[in-house]
């Protein structure tokens, strides 16, 4: 499998689920942001295996609706959605093999708002490399997701990349009907019904009731390709120590498929804290070249 393909898989799980392998794989790759902008078009939804089946969202707890943000419609649709916490900020450090703090990742739950007439959450991720890796691979990336509040299916996915001095801005409106054309500065991308982006995937997995669910499956679009992602309960009650502390966790195994075949170059495991917010405390990526972890530094 090419480095470019592995990068796409890593970005899919890593940026959404916070895995340090993303940064390591990007540092090894010759596929720069400039190359992608010049020659790569989003792969059509037909590349996903026909067996990919969207799954129903977990039943959310009853929560009060957050106040609508300023400047938005004064009468948004009635709020029905997953219990995300607006203003949540999670900060992580990436470790690869024996190297620590090679990169930082910040995940932010922004405002709950009316997006194209639908209730949506604005989710963000900010990634940057740290010294000494930054000296050879400076990376400052931002990802924005507007995800349906009830199911976390993606409405729009944005990538604002700044890597080795090359800047790329991609804004993609995801649709399975093509009934709502995108404006001139936005690319319309056809996907399967129920498709999530990496940030929406993370929030979805946090809100699955893993005491009642053994496995979930859905199509996921990473900004380049469409995959079939399957997440399975591996264990409960395992203690995990990260810079933010020691947590009892629920361990989730994540597998990625393309064209019906499993991608075996990397294996991902997500650790969710057994607390009220199911905080993602670590994600481990085991790859042929190295093992990487993204570990929680701060949660607020």
C-alpha cells in the first residue's frame, strides 16, 4: 500500500479520533498539500464497498438546548441531538516510538447552530508539529466540521492546511442528494447516506452506549476518500495513564475498509474514559514502521 493511502487512513481516524500516527506518517510522506491541490479530486462515493451500511445513532440522553449563537436565526429548528458540551476543549500530545511530544492536537466543540436549516454542531481540530520535527516538517492545520446534531452525519467538512509553507483551503459540502447546490467557493461532494467526517465520527463514538452495543459501522469521508469504518467494543475497565491523569476506560477497536477489504497497514484503538463525558483519553496507532499514541494533556 502506498504512503499516500496510509496517510488517508491515518488522517481519517487520527484527526477525528486523535492519534499521533497521523503526524508521523505525514512527515514520512512525499505527498504534500501542494500535490493534493494540483492533482487530486475527491474520490466518488462509489469507491466505498457496497456493503457499507449507515448505522442508527445512539439514543441521546435528554438535555436542554444550548442558547443559539449570536448572528444566527432567532428561531432555529427544535433541538434534538447528542449531548455535546459547547466550549469543550481537549488538548493532546503525540508520541511516536521513543519520541515524545512530536506534535500537538486541540479538539474544540464550538457552537450549536442552525446550518442550512438543520441543527448542527461546529467541531474543530487544530494540529501542529513541535520541535525537533517542526524543523523538518512544519505543520499548522485546521479542520472544521458542521455535523448534524442528532446523528453527527457530516454537512460540511473544511480543511485549512499549512504544511511546509504550502497552503491549501478546501471547503466541501457533503450531499447524498445533490438537491442543494454548493456556492461558488464550496465544492459539492457526493457521499453515501449517513456519512460522517473524522470529527463527527469521534463525537459519535463517544456517545454510543457501549454497555448495550458491541459494534457500529458507518461510511466516513476524510476529505479525500470514502471509507467503511467499523468500531468494536474490545474491553471495559482498563486503566490508562496519560499526562492528564489515570482513567478507567472503555477500549474501542477501530478497523478501516476500502472496497470491501480491510486496510491492514495500521491498527487503531480508542480509549474512552468511563466518566460522564466519555472523554477520549488516548488513541493508539500500531503501524509497520512504529507505534504512536495521542495522549490527553488537558480537558476543559
